[in-house]
C-alpha cells in the first residue's frame, strides 16, 4: 500500500475512534435526558430544540458541508430518541404479534371482481383447491376477512407498468389487516366482444381504470367511450348483458370464455411483460423463516429532510427497499408505504426498524411474508 494513502487511512481510523467515543458519551447523556423527561411526564420529541441543534451545527461548519452536518445531526438525534424510548419503556415492543399458523384445510378465500378476473386467477394460484368467492369492491374483501366471513382475501397491489394501487394500501391501514402472502400474475389483456362483432363497429369499451391505463397505446387512436368498472371481469359481464354488438371490454381470455364472448383483439397491453402483483390479507400475521418481504407504513415530520432521515438507517444497514409509495393523509401531510427485502425474524432488521422508528413520527409493520 502506498505510504501516503496508509497515513490518510490511519488518520481516519483515529478520527473514527474519537467519533465512537463521543457518540457513546452523547447517547449516555441522551438517556439521562430521557430519564428526566419520564420523571416529569415530558414528551421525548422536542422539535424546536432539534431544529436549533441542527441549525447551530450547520452554522459552525465550513467548507460546504452544511447539508452533510445537518443530516448527521438529524440522524444522531433520531438514534437518541429511539434509545430514550427503549430505556423509558424498559423493554422492546415487538413490531408484529407472534405468527399464526397458516390455514391449510377448508380454506375460504375471497377475491375482488367476478369469475375470470385476474384476481381470481391469483387466488387459484395461491390457494389451489380452496373455496373461492367474489366480492364487488376492494373494501368488501377487507370486510369479509376482518369480520371472519373468509379466511383470506386476495387483492391487487401493484402493476409493473402503471404502479401501485393506492386503495389497497389505504385499506390495509383502515382495517388493520396483515399482508401474509404475495404473487405476480401475467396480465394478457384482450379486447372482448360478442361473437361476430367487428372492430369497426365498437362504440364503447368497459374496463377497470387500470385496464385502460395498461392498454393506452391501443386505445389512443380509437374514438370510443371508455366506461370504468370495478373489475375487468365485471366489465366483460356488462358486455355479455348489453344489447347489440357495439360494446367491448378489456379483460382476460378466461373471462371471455366464461361469458360466451370472443377475443376481438388479443394481447393489447402496452408492454408484453405486463404483470400485476396480488397480496393475500389475513386477520393475523403469518411469517416463517422463509419469509422474504416486509411491508411497513410510516409518517414523518412535515419538514425538509425528514424522509431522508427515515430512510438513512436502511442504507446504513445495507437493506434493499423494493418499493416506496406515498399516500396523502391531509393537505401537505403524507403516509409512506415501503417494502423491504428481509425477514422480521432477523435481529439486524429489527434493530434497523427501531432506528427508523426513532426517525419517524409513526411506524407500523403491516406484514412479513413470502412471494410465490
């Protein structure tokens, strides 16, 4: 090794040792502050003081490092808050209740849509041989699971082309259900009409809004009325019930066959590798050593840099966020949903989530599961 480079690295090692020593001292002092706040029934978070500390540190640095120093101080204070919380409660609260035993026999699964829907195909893949029933709307699926009218529910959560399906994320929070499984289904949309109908005679097309988005290029030069439905299979049923042959639907070939209709134009989606991800929801979490994904939701303070602080522990731990979505809660305030590669049984991941919790206003684990 070059002698000059070695000297630089030796100097860095010396600085790192001093940083660790000072960090340990700072955390001990933070614990004493946390003890005082507990005794005097005070909140752990003091946003005004944290802002003042970050600004003071940024003002004290030179050489264009103000942003880096602000991020460093915010991270330190987030770690201190989590340390204070763990000391205050005296024990670490689990992120998920103990896992329930998955039901294997006599399973009743409800999916959103109608026979022939993509969600039905996902349910059959996930629960072969199970009793399946259809529900008209996404919320109906969640209600059926929550009120114990079904063991599991299957709903779409993401499309490879059009992105996340926000309603599913919102309902996970609203009903307190857990994600217990997931799969991907190839989506091969067809334009479906009555036998003998001609493409030139079509005047109106039914589908779910996602179906329209995923087939945008096929539709863009057509002077057709686009009519939204709750599900692509429901759209196909509407074409079957319609008079004449001017109506068509975007849906699956299976839905066409079940309704005695024909695929007027096959594979009309914009992308040949179009896929949709479906999740299984349950009343209790179900996770094992083979689980490989964790879903979380969190909110952060409404100020510059707060999301970066929340994500920093993931980067530091080398964890991969496979997805992050934001959903509005109120004007100017958002809730975030993220998926993390890993298992909640991994102590390192739990420690990282505790660090994230210290940098957020709220964090909840929605499930740990395996992708089929």
